[in-house]
């Protein structure tokens, strides 16, 4: 009897798996029937006629966007535009955006685009597009409304944290041609490399730019890699840029739902941008996202560079674009990024080694009434002053001519210190070339300080 009961129990356990699977399948079929019923009701009873294709696409997009802000559906037109964009040239305003709390949030404006020139900033929220509320639109719909013919205008209403009132900006759409990497010399010893996004040409452009800079800097002592307001891009380009500064070790890993599908990307020796380990600073901010966070995280974990600036955006997820036969493609989040030390970037970002917030450098007006040693009575005279007294009698005869010359110079100086309207000039930030970019200036100061330390260190 016990054996029979045990056999029945085992049989029940064996049967339970297919029964559960069948029940789940049956539930799915019932839900699909529900979808079909709603679809038919909308087609027949909605106040206006709606195209079947529009309903299906909206349903698919709704399913994907309900998962996370970065998944979504692209119709055939949007898919082709995305393919063009990754090649580094596309039409639009030049902003990387995401969706947050029903509004379009700016991740980063792209350098030298209409958005950047109009003053759009990372963290801005777009609440209206051409006076139409963004609330209720999907990210894809909002992006399509911001796109349009080249030279046409679009009005954006922007909510900014430090502004009590909404800002209204009118931008002119343009063909966005991105040179994703550029470089120049800072002084005679530091190479500055700026990467604005990770497109198909980024690593190649970076290598070419750096070669030209290196020729101009025989005494190269450091590198600044600027990833501020870089919204990301292609994973393979982030890996190759990191590889250019690393000799070995893991750069990043991607982990999917299936643990067996973890991928690891490693650096290879022999393809470094610089042979020697030059001191290096990477600049980041809240507009640095995705691929730029991969680069910053890899260089930070390997202690190859000092990360400076403010905390990055925190987009640590991988989106796979899956083409659909004759129906565009879906962008699906399939994995998470992890830095070499195992840190997840998602919603955490990269914390800089040295926090430097944006600031302005302005000249401080000196108080002319402050006293110095020269103003003290009965102070010791300098040798020059004593010689001057000895020549006093000789110069007395020329005093009139000297006074006239001084008066002339003073008039000229006063004229130079005034603008065309006769008003006194005020020194602006633009007049302080080295102080226009406070964060960059701090990076340059740090690199030069490191070089001074290396020169005087007993270990050298």
C-alpha cells in the first residue's frame, strides 16, 4: 500500500510540470484573446477610424516601453534613421534624450549642434514641443515631433531645476554631422582629447587626431580625455577606446538573464595609443552616459586615469536592436554593464575620484588703498632709489619733457582701456583663456603637479 502511495506521489510530481506549463500556456492564449477582443472593439467603435497598422505598432511600443525607458519599437523609417545616426550623420536638433516621469529628459546635447548652441543642458526636461504637451506621448513619438525638415523651426518648452519659470527656446533643425573625436594641445605639454559620442569612426578619428597632436608636443607629459556630455553610443567603440589606453585586463562585462551568456571584453597589448603610461585625467559629468561610463569605469578600476568632475548619468544597460522582417526593429534591453571590478553602472553611475563642479573664474578687483612696505614712512630705500636721488639734479632739466611724455602715454593707455562708446572695459571670462573651463583647468593643474612631483620624487 505504501509503495502504491509513493508511486502515485511520484506520478503526480512528474505530471505536475507539464500540467503547470499547459496552464500557463492556456493563460497566455486567453490574454491574447483579450487583446484581440479589445483590438476589434477599438476598430469598430472608436469615435474615429484608426488604421490597423497604427494600432498594432502602438500596442507593440506600449509593451516595450512599459519595460524600461530604453526599450521601444522603431518603425521602418525610424530604424533607417537610427542606422544613419550610428554612422555619425543625421538630421535633427542634436540631443540625446530619455523618458522620465512622463517628460522627455535631456541626457546630453551634442557639441556644435542646434541644441548645444541654444543652451540646452543635461538634466533639462522638455514639457512642450511646439506648444503640444509631451505628457502622454511615448519617447518615440516625442522624438519624431522634434525631427523635421532641415532649416525648419521647433519650439521647446524646458523645465530647468535652477529656473523658477519654464524656458522657451526656438531651435532650427539642421543636418547633424558629428565629428565624434577631436584633439588639440593645451600648452606645450598636455594633449586634450574630446569624444562627443561613440560612432563607427570614433576610435579611428581619435587615433588620427592624437598622432597629429603628438608631433606638435615633443615634451608630452599628460592626457586629458573629455567625456563630459557624451551620451554614449556603440559598445564596441567604447571597448576599443578603452583598449587604446590599457595594455591588458578586462574592460567591461555584459550579463544577461542567462548566466551562461555573460560576455567579457578584454584589452590587448600592442595597440596602445601611447607607449608609456602618461598621467591621465578623464573628465565626466551628469551628461556622461552608457558607453562613456564604460570607458571611465575601466580606466578608473585599472588605475590608469584619475576620474574628475561630477557623477555620471548611470545608464548601465545594454540595448540590442533586433530587426523585424519588413517591419522596422525593436530596441530591447538585454543585459547590464559591469566594470572590471564588478560594479554595476545602472542607476549608480561612476563616482569621480576628485569631485570638481562647474564654476566660473573671474578676476577679483584689487583694493588700491591696501598698503605695502613701499608706503611706510622712514622705510629703507632701495639702491635704485638712492641712485635716482643722485641723478635728480641732472634729470631736473629734462623734467618738463618727461612729464609731457608721461601725459601722452597716459592718454593712450586710458583710450585703450575703454571701448568704442567711451566706457571702461570690464575683464570677462573670455579674456581669461585658461579660466574659461574650470574643470579642464583643474585637470591641467593636476597633471602638471603630478609631473612636478615625479621630477622631485626620490624614487625617480
